[in-house]
């Protein structure tokens, strides 16, 4: 069974400093320059700000107001191999910036014990985060921590509907098993494998734009696999920490550190398949027998 895709979002999408900058610029677009404002007025403009960014298609500014992966991630290991650069960014309407680890569309990963005699303690995905809750934009609508979603490699992630909330200050273990349900097609149900023409056209046009864009090709480079793993040296990180982090390291790290281990509980896929008890021929034969036809 293939390892699933893993999508990660910050449970609180907005960075206080970045959002405030955008709110001030948005305020002066709405009002004259001599009009004064306070933080309460700015807080009331958060939703109109994001509606405005969406309507003006300002995706980069929208992304800049949220947490980048480098703001929160300490490390990522897949089968003991570094995978920090193997995440694909996306935007959720609820959680803002999200990042997906999908080994089928990223650089190839292999378990060390499949290519050598090296012992691997845990096979799967191991992630470490520092949750900078001190930099959260003040609101009661969101929680502190992460939202994690496991889904199929070719499935659109929906973290708001199906995500798991993980609290900082704890170590979490997620064990997955996969089941597959096959429903009967029409006329037994409304299930269909047909794709609407507008969706086919959208997919075709998007694929053409992707192939023709050098910028997108660079972001999706599948030939930039690391040639070796750094075993000795200095590890640097750019996570978001408060000014007094060094003086109060124990307090902040114990409060905000979050660890996630994702592993397989069963390598087999359980399949459920619907079958019709009566075919159309059997149904009409039964009706004919009952009516004497």
C-alpha cells in the first residue's frame, strides 16, 4: 500500500505582524489619510481584507499574511531521510497556507533498510514543529496547534472537513489503515465515472499552462533530489520565535513544541464492494412470474 499524502496547516492562519501591515494598508485604501484608527478598528477589517484580496486575486499577499513552512517546521524525516523540501504549498479558505507531503509527486524516497543493512527504528513520516502561538493574531475563532490531514495521493485535501487538530506541547502518533468502498453504478445509485466537459477543459488548460511556464516547472523540479544526507554539521532553522526565546527557552519550547509520527497500521487494503442481488433480467422475470405473463 502506498504511503498517503499528508497535508499540514496552522490551526491559526494569521500572523499578527503580517496581518496588521496589510490591515493598515487596507484601511488607508478605504478611508482618507487623516482618519485615525486603533487596533479594534483594524481587527474588524480582517474578513473584509481577505474578501478584498480574493476579489483582486492578490494570492501572494494573502500567503504572506500566514505562516510559511519555515516559520514552524523544525524537521521532517520520511523513513529516516530528510524531506523538509518535499512539501507542496496550497491555500485553504479557512486555514490559509497549507503544505502537502506527497511522495508520489515529490523527489523519490526510499527506506534505508530497503537499500542497505541500516536499521530504521520507525518507518513512516516523522515531523517536528515549533508552534509560535505568541505571534498569533488575537481571535477566538481558531485554536493553537496544527491541522493534519491524511488523504490519497491524487485526492484534493479538505482540512476543514476532515483534518485532525493537534495540540502543541505534546507528541502525537497517527496510525492509518486504508479501506476502499466500491458502489454500484447507475441505475442502482447516482455514482458515475463520467467527468463534466467544463472540468475536463479546466484540467487540460491548467496542464498546458503548467507545461509552458518555466516558473512553475522550477517550483515542481523533480530532478533536484539530494545526492547525500547531511550527517555531521550545524543545523540552522528560521522558525518564528519571540525576542526573549534564548532567556526563556525551556518555557517556550515545552509549551510550543509539537511532534507527529505517522505510520502504517496495516499494509493491506480492506475492500468493500456492492453487488446487486437481482439483475434487471431477474427482476422482470420475477414480475412476469407473479403476474402470469
